C-alpha cells in the first residue's frame, strides 16, 4: 500500500505534464499553421498589390526587340493565361492554392520548359546541407566563445570581443568575397565557384564526393565566421548577466564548486540564446543566401538570383515561398526544442 | 538628461564607436570639397584602372625637362621592361639550345641580358621549337635591342595640310619632368571602377547614400515599432492581441523574403534610394514593437503613471511625459541597430539586383553589385570591392559598438 501513493501521484503528474506539453505544442502548431497561411497569402498578394500590370512588365522584358504587335500580344496572352491574371482575384487564389497543393509552382520562364518545383527540388538540398550545419556550428562556437569571454574576462575578453564584434559586422557576402579571394584565388587551396567540379556529373563516386567537400569549405566557413560573432556577443552579455545574479552569489556563499555553478549559469544563459537563434534565423538565412551567389553555389540563393536577373517571375515566387517555409519549419522545431529544455515552459502550463 | 549623456560618454565602447562613426561622417562631409564633382562621372575609358597617380603623357612631352644622370636608371628601366614571362622564356631558349644556365639568377637583369646578347642567334633553329615560337624570340630580341640602344625618342606630329610628319620633340633617356609642372596629373587613391569612375569619390558618395538609406529605414521602422509597441503595451486588450498577432507573424516570416517580393514588384525605374529605404523600414519594425511593448507593460502600472491617469491627463500626455522618457534609451538603441541592419539590407538587395536604380546615386550595395558583375574579385581589382566591404563593416561595427556601450550604461547588470 505504501508504494501506491507516490506511484499514482507520479502518474497523475506525468499525465499533467503531458497535458501541459500538449497545450504548449498545440499552441505552437496553431501559430505555425496561421503564419504559414499568412505567408502564402503574402506571397500571392504582394506582387499583385503593386500598381501596374506584372504580366505587361514580364512581356515587355521578354518581347524586347520584337516589333510585330501580334507576336507581343501572343506572348502577353500566353503569360496572362499562365498566371491567370485575366481572371478575378478570388479565382486566381483558388487556382494558386490548388496548384500549390499538387506541388505545382508553375513553369520557369528562363529554363523553359522546366517546372519551378523541379528546379527548386534540385537546389534545396544544397542550401539545407550548407546552411543548417553552418548556422548550428556557428551558433555553438559563438556561444562557447561568448561564455569563455564572460568567464575569463580580462585580456581574453578585451581583445577578443571587439575583434568578434568587428567580424560579425562584416556582411556575409563580404566575408564570402574575402575568403574567395584569399583562399581560392591567391592561395589556390579551394575551388572558385560551384557546388562540384564543372566537369562532373553528380553521382556517388569518391571523386565527386571529394569535389563536393572541397567546394563546400569556403561557403561553409564564411557563414560560420559571420554567425560566430553575433552569437558570441549575445552569449557574453547573457552570461555576465547570469554570473551577477543572486542565485550565483548564494551558491558561492553555500560553497558549491565553481565548476558546478558555471554549469548552471551557462545553462540559464543558453536559453535566451535558443530564442535568439529562432528570432534571428530569417536574417541569417537571408545573408547566407546572398553569400551563395558569390560562390555560384547551386542552392536556393543562386537560383533566386538567376530568377531575378532573368525576370523569371514563377521561379522567384517559388523560391521565396520555399525559403519562408524552411524558416518557418526551423523556427517551429526550435520552439519545440525550447519547450523541452526550459523548465519554466513546463511549469507555466500547470498554472 | 545632461547626466545621462555624460554617463554615456564615459563608456569606452560607446566613445570608440561614436568616434569611428563621426570620422566616417566627417570624411563624407569634407571629401566632396577636396574633390568636387559628380561622383558618377565616368572619367576613364576602360575598366578598373589601378590605384595610383596618373601623369598625362601628352602634357609631359611639352613640359620643361631637367636632366638627371641616375646610376641605376638603365637597370630599373630594363627591370620594368622585362616581364617575368619574358625572363622565363629567355631561360627556356637557353635550355633549348643547350647553354649552361646553372649559375644564372633569373632576377639579375644585367647577367641575363649579357648572356642573351652573347648567345642569341636568330638563325638558330632549336629542336622542337615551332616557327611561331622562333618569331616570338625574334620580336623579343628586337625589342630588347631597341630598349637598350636608343638614347632618344622622337615625338612627331602629322601636319594636317601636307600630311608630312613633323618633329615635335626629342625625349632623351636622361630627361625628367617635375610632376608638379605637368598640366594634368590625376591621383586616384582607389583607381577606377568598371565604368571608369573615380572609386574613392564614388565610395564617399555611396557611403553617404547608404547611411541616408539606413537612417530613413531606421526612422520609419522605429516610428512604426514605437507606435505599435506603445499602443499594444499601454492599451492592452484587443488592440494588444491584434498587434501582437501581427508582430508574431512578421517575426517568423523573414523580412528578407518580403523585401525581395516587394522590391521585385516595384519597377526598376521607380525604385529610388528613398523608396528602397522606406520598404526596408516597413519590413523591419517588428523588433522595436516587441521590445517597446514589453517595456511599456512593465511601466503601465507604476505609481507615477497611475497618478497621472487619476489626475485626468490625456493619453498623449501620459505617453509623452510618463512613458516615453523611460523607454527613450531602448528606442535609441533599437534605432541604432535598425540603421545598421538597414544599410546591410540595402547592400544585400542590391547584390541580388533589387537595389535602387543605378543611374542616380551610388550606394555601397550597388558598388558591390557592379564590382561582382564585372568579376572584380576574379581579376584582382581589389580596390573595387574591398574598400566597400570594409566601409560597410566599419559603419555597422561602429553602430554595434555604440549599441553595446549604451546597453552597458542602461543595464547596470551588464557592466564590466
């Protein structure tokens, strides 16, 4: 009988905790869905809100040098049909949504007759495998450096922090250009552009993998170096803030070992950094996408750039949507992770 | 107020950042007086002239000369004349005809030349050498002879009426002109860009436009964010819910994507610097709104605000006198960060080809964009892109330093 009470209490608590988490995650999922819908709406409405006829603009760009009016008219009609701009707004939206639902984002102008979803499908893997590890590693290294700077202070802090702040002030594309010039052109230790050797066909041979790894280095490090700086500065202030907190003084007073206190302090300082990462993800991804262009890395950034220079409207619209969805999903995942690591989230759900 | 400012200027970080920023601003203000004129004027034909001082060849012919006999003049001339490729091909010739060159130092011009003069024979046909290669060596030999024998160059002019060439001037090997006496000398500290514009002049003007874009974007974002934050925080209830709904959504949707979509929809010829700045401002108010709201919520129920409310003061007055002064420092900090991110946003947009139109004003992003389009980074024209990157870095570095300094002044827990 003696064992039943704590056990049942544990069960009740467990059930409550689960319910708490369910409430937290339910809320997060709801937000995710709402934001997703708004993003879709914006992607649809923003270009159509602008004064002027987008189809006319596209036609003008495509029909440069054509003097025959009927040919221009044919191009115009074709694009009007493709976009459905000759139909009312609501009907356009329904077609847009049904097409999207079937994974159809239209046909690219510049790489006709390739489908936009096909082009993006090829690019997305490159971008994710470049940016996800780079941003995560930059974040981890930055936090480590910031925590060290806060803990050691003195010379380390005085020299390193202004330096990190300066490095984080260099825009991602600038860092990309500098790395490119130093390592690829002057030292010739890395390839200049692309995601793999220009003379290769993607396959799973050693040569190809090696080439991919070589081409990966410069874009990867340019993103890492940039993100280290910002994170380190944030982590340093958070850690200093926590190191000055009352519980640290109390713990020192109790004679708890320094190492143990530091562990607590950095765990607490990390939490805002996770939120910070979630909030700054969009900016970081944006910067990294522009850096891709410098290396002509075959990811979404370069694809989008091609779309812009070629006035390929469906391609731009498709890439922006995919980038938004990627950032949304990443933020959502971070929110979920945060829910697990922050004890306060659990506690808050009991109230 | 005075005390706060004094406190702010005691923070070393703020002072360093402030000084860098002021130095940039001062350069921007003063440089146009030193080097006036339209920064977008294409002064050079051809792309990417190297940094340095350019002396008019035409004018120096007619400039009064002085004669100097400098001992190392010949050697220097030959050094410049013989490119490293020429030296290598000379050595190749020696090996092809089987001359011992084990003791030869390729950088020693005199030794190389005397060996060449002693051994070169145009009639020789080394094994495996094509006719084109032999012709190349003939030309090299001719030009070497010309360079080391002629003591004077004659400048001639074609007479327009008779068509005869008339001797205009003789230039001796020991003639020098004083650069100060030559009518046209142009110093280009950063060379020219791909259009042949003076890069430094353009950079200074671009820096001004970019800071202006940053300021406008920052001001717009701060005003919108401040208004929304104040309303949400102070009024609460439905207004708060609605504003927070918007804010939460726009926090997650990357402003980068919105910027691309909006800027792409505005036609290139309507996209002035101000328009781009406004669009950047319109998409980046979220942070300010968030932090202002949380500050206002913590202020809303303070005694002095309640007292003001009980005294029947109007909403604008309460906000202006009881709330704004308390959040002014946060707003200032947010503004500084917005300026910095506005400059960066413009640069990124321009790199994507969605920046301001190119014909009116130079901006840092546009300069970067053109340098990249003309592959300045691949052909070694560092002056076209590196100063631009450094200027962007220094502007945002100074702003970030100022921000960190302010943060430490207003949050005592962060102080060193």
